[in-house]
């Protein structure tokens, strides 16, 4: 697999990720991860 092919497949996967519903999913996952981290971190520190 050449560098050009890798870039092409990477762009395709990025495009797939950046469809509307996937952005919403990513934001929700991101928010839950932040919530979990902020609730756990004070106990770890």
C-alpha cells in the first residue's frame, strides 16, 4: 500500500466519520468520556 493509497483510504474514513449522525455520536461519546473523567479524576488525584 503506497502513501497515496493510504491518504485516499484515510480521507474516505474521515468522510464516513464526518457524516451528520456520526458527528452527533462522536460528540455524545466525547461528552460522556469527559463527564466520567471529571467525576473520577478528583478521587485519583
